[in-house]
């Protein structure tokens, strides 16, 4: 141990690295539900915009082709309700949700099957139904849709802050502007900070978003994670009412055969502007490149989508912001234990669709790090699914 290091004498039950939505929900669950003494550690300020958890809006929905995600959402919704009640804040707006597909797309059949398996109310819509119900959308024949009345918008900033505030209220310690430069595994884990402190804990959860890849590689876990820069675009509407919550415009996802998708939300964040984005972007080498020159091709693809399916919007965005995705090859997260040090677990690679799942992710990572039994199936999220692609 370096003589320059200052050792924090307290030993935390659990430390959580990364205070994005997954880390904040995990820290909240550990204190609120498990009575653990927890340090939540963030390398930047509390409300930074350098990761994947900032901004005023994320979609919440049951609609997934994979049955296990629908099951997770059945647990996530009550936990969101609990956080809302505890915090006294407005966190969600129910708008209903529409997902559209070509009729012969396999994902359409899979989503119907998953919703029916879990008894989630929904309605099937033809192309004509979609146009009649939502005048702001235009659909040719050969397309179909699924409507879920429970979908809506989560206020991302408010949700993250609510988890953090409740975490502190229940005795957690929130350490900001505290970069960790080294993780030293052991029965007692030591975390060396940039200013020379050593934070001690018995268990560790790593939820560091796009910074997880490097942190994990330094303790022997190499994962096929990629960082993708997403253009978050807002488009002016010629008829704002057609795309408003007042007119029951839903959160909306458009899936195409190549596996790519586009999504939109009703007017919510900026007056008269509709959020429409592609669920894909430009791969970058590191998080530090997030502010590099934007790829015009990404925005052009969204503009082409708008021209065909949302013709009431301008063809160029009025506002463009940036978000980062940390993705895996199969677009499913990794939630698992360190292969040697079982008191270290990690959750990363949520691939741009993890925000809605955050309360149940927090529950799962808490149960995993404490060694508690769980009703949840971790199989889809294990590291070993990457086989030769991952070195442990």
C-alpha cells in the first residue's frame, strides 16, 4: 500500500461504482430493502450529462419479444410506483405505446406471444387503424401494430435523482467527483481514488456504463462491450396537437426487418418539438469522444424515416443532443459475478433499453452481490453466453 494513500477507516457493506440509473437503483435497493451500509461512488458531479442516464425522457413499456423482459417489467412497474410514492415526485406519464412491424416479421409474433403469456393487455392494429387513430402517422399496407395502454414516459433526470435522494435518506453515502483509479480485489476490497484515498468495502457492484469495460479488464474480466454515440433529435411539428399527449399520441417504436428501429415520443421536453431518434448510432473508441463531430448520415436516416412515416414533422432537426449507449453483440445486458472474486458483481451493456428496467436491475444486482436467492432468471445476462468472445 502506498504511503501516500489515505485509508478510509469505515468498511462499507457494499460499494457501487457508477451513479447512473442502474447504479443509483442498486444503491437504493441495497439500503431501502436490504439494510446495507452502502457507498455510491460517481466520478463526475451528481447530475452530469456524459453517460446514458440524463435528460427528461425515456420510454417505459411492457412490449418486448423476449418473455423474460416482460416478466422483468411486471416487477419493475410496482417498484417505479413505490419510488414515486416514497419520493413524492411525478416520475411517469402514461401515454400508451405503439410498436409497428411489417406483418411477416418474426418479432411481431414473438411480441404477441410474450404479452399473452404474461396476460398483458394489448390491442392489434392494422395499417388503416394506425392512420385513423394517429393522424400524425402514415402507414402503407403490409404493416401492423401492437398497442399497449400501459406504456409511457419516464422523466429520466427525476427518476435518477429520486433514487439518489431516497438512497441518502435511508443512510447511504453518495460520493461525487470521486474517480476510482484502481480496484484491489480481496475478501475486503480496496478502491483507490484519484486523490489517494482508499475506500474499503466487503462487496462491490460495478455499474459504470461505458467506463465498465476498462474497469473490468483491469481486474481480469474482458467483455465485448462497445460504446455508441447516439444523436438525440427533436423535430418541429407543423401541427403540434397531432403529436401531443392531449391528442393521445403514444410513445412509438418502428421496427424494420434488418433489426434496426426508430422511436418517437409525444411533445414533452421542448414546446412544439417531437423527439424522434434512431436506436443505432456511431461506434466510438471511448467515452471521451462523445462530443466529436456528429455523423450526418445518422441524422439523414432519421429524416428519411420521418419523410415516410411522420410527414407532419420538419425534415431537419431543430435540436440535437448526445447520449451514449454501451452495447453488447446481442443487445442484452451483462449481469454476473467476477469468476474469482464472488464479492464483485457487475451490470453493464444495457444497449440503450435498460432505463425502464432499472428498479428490477437494482433488485437483481443486489441479490447477486449479497448471495441471496432470487426469483429472476439471470441466464440471458450471464457472461458465458459470449463463449470465446469473452476471456475470463
